[in-house]
C-alpha cells in the first residue's frame, strides 16, 4: 500500500481541531464573519488526516501544499468580499475524478502512474466555487464494490465501531474513502459517484447524508467510467443542507458530456426547509424483503410516522419489477464495464507490463493491473455481450430495465416521493461477506432500482442499530425533482435529530 503526499506544509501554529466539527454551512458563515481563516480551517483538517489516516486509509493521495495554496487564495477572496459558495471549504475528492496535475488512480494499480493533464467538470466547478482540495479519496477499484475492500491501495476502515467491539468495519462502497473522511472529520464534505448505490450505501454505513442526483444532473466528463448509463456524481456530507450546498456547485449542463441535461440548477439549499405538509409519500410493498432485519423495518416505520406527523400523506404503492433490479444491474453494469475498461491495455496510459508480443503485453498488463473483482465483472460483461448470449441476457436485461423505469413513472403519478430503507443492514466487518460475491451484491438491493431508473435518491442518517451503528433511510424522487428529495430528507433529518458520532474522529470535533 502506498500513499502519496504531494508537498509538505510549512511549520505552523497548532491546528484548531475544533474547526473540524463544523458543518459546511457553519464554516462558510464563520469564514465570512472572519472568525477564522481558510488557512486555519484547512490546517485543522490536514492535521486530522495526519493523525487518523494511517489507520483509516481514507485517502490515496494527500495534497497539503496545494490545499494551503488554495486556502490562502480563498482568504484573499474573502478579504475583498469576493467569496463564493464554497470559498475556503476543505473537501475530499473521490479518486475517480480527474484532477489536473494530481495523480488519479481509480484505486487501481493499472492507473497508478496516471496524472491527468485536464480537470473533470465537477471538480472544476467546485474549484470555481472556491473549494479547497485536501486530496484524493480511496474507493473500490474502478468503483466496483460495496465495501471498499477491492481497492488496489488497501481497504478503508469505517470510523464507526460496534458497541463493545474492536472489529474493523467496512465503510461501504464504492465511495467508502469519501464517506470515512467526512465521518471522521478529516474533510467537511466529499465528492462521490453512484452507479448502483455507491454514494447512498456508504452514507448509510457512516452516518452521513448523501445524494445521487438525477442521471444527467452532474457532468460525467473527466470521471473514470464504470457503467456509462448508470454513473452519476454526487456529494456526501454530514447534513442534508451541506449536500444541497455541494450539489448546487457540482450540477449543471456540460457540452463536453453528451448525457448532460440542459436544465437550470435550482436553489437546492432553499428546498431543505420547505417541509412535507401536503406531500404524498409512497411506501413500496416490494422493499419488504424476506429476512430483512427487524431493526430495519422498525426504522422504516419510524420514518413513516415522522413524515405523517409533519403533515405528509402516506400512500401504499407497488414497484412490481423491483425483484429484478439486482439481476438486471449485474448484467448491464458489467457489460458496460467490459466495454469501458478495454482502453486499459498498457499502450496509451497507465501501467505497462512488457511481453513477447502485443497480445502478450495486453494480457500481462491487464492480469497484473486489475484486481479480482474487476476481472470478475469484465468476464461477466464480456460473456453477456458475446455472440449467442447478447439477446438472452443483455437485451432482455435492458427490456426489464425499461419496466423498472415504468414502475417508478406510474408510482410518481400518485406520489411526490418514495421512502425506503437505504441498506439491508448496518456496516459489516471486514471479511465477513468477502467469500460470497452474491452476499456482497445484495448490499445494493434497495439502491439499485433508482439507479436503473435514473431518478434522484438520497440517504439520510435516521438512527442506530442495536450494536450502535448508523442506519439510513432513502428518499427517492421524480426525475430532476431533487428539491422534493431535499425537502423530505430535511424533514426526516430534523425528526431523527441524529447526533451520534463515530468512535474514531478528529479530536475536538
């Protein structure tokens, strides 16, 4: 395992670690009032990374010199009254986003030496909004996984622990490094990507808020592709309001991305406190899975009561093709991954293992560079796209995907949003499900349908398991109606009043 640290900050006064406990909204207000500087805020988070990340492994690359340079520029902006939405706010960037001049690995050894000469649209927009980049967060290799155990740079540890146990827990995946960094107070917020639940499930496991916006809301330009018809960027943060602030900066049309939606970006932050009075909230019968833990069902029912008490109308609905969500996803996503990952051949960029001829070089490079889970998905994807199997698997999966989308469209003719659990369990221990890929894939059972339909969905921390671990509720909305998702999520957040903190976090936060 190798962690790159680009540049060392100069000696400085002791970091004000209490600043790590602020939300983005609180920090932005404090910076504007000149209660502390962006440099002080950044130093506090860099100190937290230095203290905690040797254990948690949430970062692949840390950029202290760049972060302090950006923080100093932020202070100049603030001094002249030219501050923007995120001026001086320290963030972690999932190492799937290309960052100009800073290595991008996708957590794969095959891309370890790659330093992009360009910036992804999402990170460019965050920079334009004044954000400070602390470094690149760890993830499952090429975003393939639900545990952050498949990274070529070692697993990420969840900063939460079971009550009375020292067993190391997974943070969820694939955006596990982003989630762990924010939960441990090493960053105020983070970018993530969500293909089948990779923002929402880590948010649930780490006690955070996280939103997958509508497919097309955020540009995919400069994001290393996994499954192009599913991948979508979004934020993770400690509050619903912070997610709204971040998404407002990340979203928008981009001519460089053919799947980008040419739609105006609403004022998401204003929607958080809009309330749910008069809203119709759907409860899908099909999300009551056989063997679902009682504590997940109990949490779901509490969420229903909270929304009802705030004036929402609860409506029973049906999403009949939900049971096909996982099989469809694990045909479509590997098929697209098989195509997207063909470019990693040792010729154009990334690692190269020389061979006796061109074919031997391809084989050696890909064998050494890709991890086991990536190889598994490439093989599945290549199989379902092959002659004789395309119609039987891939084409049929796409037809069922259309039926899943139709289920949501019919449901949203009756309701304004849908409430479900985010994940079928709390965070599990490292190695507990590693020997059975099917058990791992079942972690996405509640999140995959919204991804296949391309609708927005958000996880909100809503309670603790019997073992003292965070559990999330998921709010699903209509296409391009993130405002209602934020309104319902804000109401849930206020009712839940989730204040628990992980065992491992920055001192003073």
